[in-house]
C-alpha cells in the first residue's frame, strides 16, 4: 500500500490516524489543512489549491488527510486505500473542543504554524452540518470506488482502535 486517503469530519481523528498510518507504513503524511490555510486562516485560492492537490496526489507515496470535497475525485483516483471516519456528530464536536483546549494559544502540529487553534461559530456549524452537507457525497464516491480500492469505514473510536491494532498485528489492512 503506497497511497492512503483518510477522510472524515473535522474532529473525527483524521490527523491522529494519518500519523499512525504514516509511521506504520513508512509513508509521508500530508495534512491538507496545513497547506490550504495560509497565515491568519487565509484560504488558498482555488486554482492554486487545485494545482497543489493534483501535484501532491500524483506523488508515488503518501497518507493524505483532509476533506476538501471539490478535490476528492483526484485524490480518490490516486489512492490505493481509503479510511473514512464516519463518526457521530457529538464525537466530532468533542474532538474539536478537546483539540481547542489542548492547543489553546498554540498551533497544532498538523496546521500551518501561523494558524493558532480556534473554534468560531462558522466552524462549529461546519461540523454540525457535515453529515447533511458532505457525508452522502463521500459515501457515494466511496461506493463507486469500492471495486478498485480497499475502503474501510470506521464509525466509533473503538473501531479505530481495533483497526490500528489489526494493522500492527497483520502488517496491513
């Protein structure tokens, strides 16, 4: 396995799982948020972002985590495997709040260094509305790729733990 895509709502645990997969499979990890957000939470322009995602996904080896549904098709095409963290809303909100407390006044390791951790109303609503806005699109894309890719959907923290332990024991998915 050379290219693993990790998807899920903010606060679902994408970055943590990506780091573990990166270490286990000895693959470089690419946290898309780190590259999308420029200093002071300024988004990257679409054309520049598309170019970055295409160039990154075309690399031979990676673990990429992030949402960015507009560029999902290209990443999905290049991935050998996909892990979708389909967590309940309350777990994602809890994860985002925990991260906010943990990194208060600091920037977390998977972000651009000039983007201190924050939660504002828009971000809370983004998490709250994720299932209604994005989930069906992701599941449809994964359903279409099911025959060509190894796809794992995890719905609880316990399933994530079982999955990562299984990788350690068996060496793969």
